[in-house]
C-alpha cells in the first residue's frame, strides 16, 4: 500500500485520525489543492474511499508535482537513478549532497525555467534529485533563495532511508489511475473544477501563531494574510454550492478570526480545535503539544476532541 514518500513541512500524518472523521460518507469528486506529501490523499486511497471518483491533486511547487508525474510515468527509471544517488551519499555524504543540490538539481532547474519542455530523461533526473534532497536535507524543508535556487543545508542523519523501491512502485501505480489528474496550479483553480457533491481538503501553509513565528517558509512568495482571507472566502463559496469542505489551519489569531465567527457557522462551516499529536519546539518551553483547527461542512460522526 502506498504511503507518502516525502517528509513535508506541515505533513498531516499526525492528524489523520481526526481528519478521517470529517470525510463525507459519499462524494462524487475529490480535490487536494495543497498536496505536499499527500498524507490525506494516500490515506483515502488506503481506506478505499476513492474508487470511481475523479481526483485532482495540485500544488504550486512545480518540483513537487514534477516528481509525482515522473513516478507515475517512469517509476523504474526514478528508482534506478535514486539508488545511484543513495550510493553516492553513502560514500561521502556532504560532498555528494552539495554537488547534487548545486550542480545537478539547481542547474537543471535553472535551465528549465525558460519554459522549454523537459525530456523524459531530465524529468527523471529532477525527480530522483528532489527525493534524494528531501530525504537528506535539514528536516525535509523545501526552501529557496531569492533567485529560486533550492538552498536547504544537509540534515544530520546517520543512515537516511533514501530509496524505498516498493513504496515508490506502489505510489507510481496509484497515480497511473486515469481518474487522477496532477497539476501545478494555485489552489483557487479547484473552485471551478469541483461539482456540487465534490469533497475538497484544503491544507494551506498555516497562519503564523505569532508575528515572529516563521511558519510560512513553504514557497518563495509565502502565503499572506490576504491569501488566508481569499481561501476562507473560497471555502464559504464552495460550502454554499453544497461542496463538502474540510480545511486545516493553526489555532492562530488570524485563523480564529476567519473561521470561528457566527457568520461562518451560519454558512454551515464548523471550526473545531483538535489535539495534534505533533510537538513543536520553542526556545522558551522546549517541546509542547499543540492544537490545530479543523473547519468542515461535514457532520461528524464522533466528537472531534
Ligand atoms: C501545509 S503544506 C501541505 C501539506 C500536506 N497536506 C501534507 O500532508 O504533506 C502546504 C502546501 O501548499 C503549497 N502551496 C503554497 N501556496 C500555494 C498556493 N497558492 N496554491 C496551491 N498550493 C500552495 C506548498 O507548496 C505546500 O506544499
């Protein structure tokens, strides 16, 4: 069974038990427009909740979506290349990491930025480098500099698991289903795609808990307060069209103001604070448990807290 193959900031593995309770009993289409490592998508597949249903998976991170596409189109070539990278890492981790990051990955990406179509060989190389860097960089963090070059330093792992061929094959097979579409697009695009009985899971970069918290390092552009408001308005519009909506965010002042108001409740969207098993580290208190906000139109079968 396929499981997420990337470590991803804000990955939702920890919240799955709460999220499962908010999946509608029946729905006619599924969209996940902030895909990241796809923890919820792979969970729905595992639970057998997506057969016969058109699925749209998207994210603005073109390297990420390109990697899913390469796994769908030529998983064996990606595995061969990734095994090669894993052997290089085992020989001399630091020299190899920075060579792949700066000389291979960033140089190919810079060449591709002109918009020319990539050969299948180049797409495979990029996907393998992306998975290798994700498995070996600091905390799996995808960070780019002002010029768009990936610049996360190497992480400190003794023997990182770089290639899991069986899981990559399972992922490639899942993605080959003709009802699944992958696109590099902004989340707003799902608004026109979703039918009235569709189900959408929005997992945006979280609104910061405080103005100093660096919770928004997902893309070069970040996800502004205005963007959080636009997303809330889209969720309200979809709820009014009878689309099943599920959204997660931080229990931050902004997210509370956006989702805990009486107006929002009247529209059928309910916000609920749920315990996340994740712990975040803070300089003051060390590691602390946190709550997260789940906002949904789906009547829950069991209480969430
Ligand atoms: C919190 S992460 C999603 C994590 C995911 N649920 C998982 O389990 O790994 C947010 C994602 O939103 C993407 N993103 C940021 N801005 C976006 C936008 N405007 N439209 C679509 N995706 C966006 C980021 O690239 C990132 O992958």
